[in-house]
């Protein structure tokens, strides 16, 4: 039953493949996040990071296993009301800025609360430059980074305690990204999952999930630097470019559309989860095989 003591997010034996003949992208994944956690998800391109967020958001259904948000099953209206997903390509509609920012609220947002959220996330300079909350927004006139700031502030203002950022700050500079992530990490009652665009996102998180086709690791940045060869390799080869979505998905629960994953599904991707600091040796899981497409 769902209650205040339920984890913010729990996945149990979750397996997913893009088609009945495709090898699993995610296989037997167990993951539990308590309320208030800040998780960064990292891994090679195409390994299933966006697939993971899409499963949590209810945009994809696991072939096996269960996903719960605050104790409620995914998909389902209770879980949908408690999570919000912001993808790489942020959605902004024609209308006033206040209408855009309050899109996920059932009632108009008081201006003082709207301005406080804009200040926290880093939108305030743009809000003032556009002429305030009542100004009309032309989405085509905004840069990709400006659209991301609007979408991030919209998510911040939502009542959803679980926020999923799927490279949602990739068009922001490092300082703006840090500010936005800090705002969500400090959001009262909030839990944050970030598909990391920069290594600094993993450093800021209190726990990191490393996804790979043959191994997995889970722990703090410092623990993983000591225990995970893959994580050390990712740290050493980190590049600033975001992965490229290849498939548009629509959210039936009317949460922001997710950037697609476009995994080819021709590899055998196994992701598992264990206690903090525990690393599973490659030989403990079946061979990972070649990676699929972008994710």
C-alpha cells in the first residue's frame, strides 16, 4: 500500500526489450530510492539511461517486473501525479509565461510563488527580459537553453515529488546547470533522478547508478572511483555532447513528452542493482554483447 513511508521510487526485477525478438535493454533491474534521494544515472551512450526514465514515467511498460512511484504502480494515475519527466528537448507552448510555468498545476500559480521558483531554478533573468509572467511567449523565439529553463521551472512548480531530468540541462552552461540541479535537490519533499550530461552532475548527486551491458555499480562518486573501472573510464573520457534522441514518445498522462531512446536492441543489456559500494563482477552476469543505438 502507498503511504508516507513508501520509497519515492522502486523497481523490482524490471526487464525491457524493444520488441519480442530483441534482446533486453534492461534486465532484472532492482532499484530503491528513498524520499529525498538525489541519483545520477551514467553509462555509455545507448545503454538504456533514457529507457530507464521512460519506464519510471510510464511511457514504456516493462516486459517483466514492477515499477512504483511513492508506492503506487506505474502506469497509473496516482503514480503519474507524483512524477514529472523533463527531456532534452523541452516543450514550450504559445501563451503567457505564467501559463507555461503553471501547466502542471490544476490552478493558477500565485505570482509570488512563480517568481520564487524562477529565482531558484535560474529563470528570473529571462522572465524579466520577456516582460514578466504575463508576457506572451513565442517558443520559436527562445533558445534551446531558454526552453529548458521554462520546462525546469514548470517541473519545479508541479506538485510531483519525483523529478526525472533526462539530460534536461544539456543546453545550459555548467553554472546554470548546477543552479537548476541544486534547486531540485533542495526542493522540499523532492526526490531527483538525473541522467547526467556532465560529470559534475554525478559529483553533486548523493548516489550514482552506472549502467553498462556487462557490469553495474551503485554508490557515491568517491566509492565508484575506487571500485568501478567503468566509472573511472567514463570520468576520464567524459564529453559534453548530449546523446541524440531518435524516437518521439507521447505521455498518456499529459506530462512533458520524453525524448526518445531509439535503442537498436541488438545487444544484450543487463542492468542490476546492489547495496551502496557493491560492484558486481563482469562474470557474475551474462555476457553483455555489443551495444545498441543511442539512449
